[in-house]
């Protein structure tokens, strides 16, 4: 049975989350402060953590960073802090997704399912196939219908970080740091230009992207199966 840890200091919300998750077959543990969250994570080894940012004793960001020190388990932030800066900080700390309060229970449960699907252990693929293009990660080549698509080294760098993390929201700062370097973390205009170029080369309809999606103010996401439960 899949185990979920809910970290939230609002006890009424904890009850609602626990009830909804259990009804859908999850085994659920709960913690109401950051220190307890780390103890439960170490003891119970959950498959996924849902964590608030505004926690007593230990802030949610510190919880995320501590977990990331030893585990890649999916972490979804559920928080009333809805500013762009808060979202970016949480993603850079290691969160996989961010849901702002107030939220719909259906949306949160869909994001839980998506995060668990992405975390299912599997051998890393040497190639990524979609109905419209194929990406050979080992050879660093992209083909559409048997014809190779030329990408610049920078375009490939941005493409690769997204494709190697399918379905995961990758923050703007992380992409800039990995592709351009630490001194470029604030140059977000670079990203808009290069994602537009990638879409022009690979998307069937660049103005209506299916594969390379933007989360405004947060980052980008590669969806290899856009017609299968995108959230």
C-alpha cells in the first residue's frame, strides 16, 4: 500500500486530507510540526510527502531540504503562501510540485497520482519517444519523422534537463543555473527565448504547446504523454 505523510498544523485540514487519501486506498501518517515530520519521514519512509511551509518548530523549507539530503521521495507543497518568490524558493529547495491554498481536493489528488507515477522506479531510458518526435539522450540527437532536428548546445542543455525529469516542474533558477551557470540565475528572459525556439522546432503547434509547458512565474515542465492525465 502506498504511504503518504501529511505535514500540516491545521488539524481540521489534516483530518480532511487523511480522510480523502484513505478513501482512495492510501496509507496515511500525519505530523503537525516540522520536527515531527522529519521523525515520521525517517521512521515510516513514506512514498510521498505533502507539506505546508508555515510550520511550528521547523519551517517547511527546512523539512524539504532535510529530506532531500537523503531521499528523492516526491514532495508536494500545500501552502497559503502564493507568491512567485515562495513557489520558486520551495522548488529550488527540492519540492516536486506546489499547490496554493485554497485548493480543490480533486486537483491535489491528481497531483499526488502524477507525482507517484513519475517516482515509480524504472531504468533510465536512452531515448524518449512521443507521437511527434524522438529524443536520443545518449547520442544527443532529436528526430522528427526520421529527419534530424538541429539544436544549438544551449537549446539541447535546456531540453535535456526537462526531458530527464518528465512531468516534474523545473524552476527557472534551476534551469538557468544548470545550463548557463550560477551567475545567470536572474536572467529569466533567456528562458522565454529558448523555450520558444524549442517549441518552434519540436511542438506540432508551437503557439499551443503540448509537451513543453510553462508554469507562469515558476518554471517549465516536459509532459511526454500530454493526453494521459496532464495536471
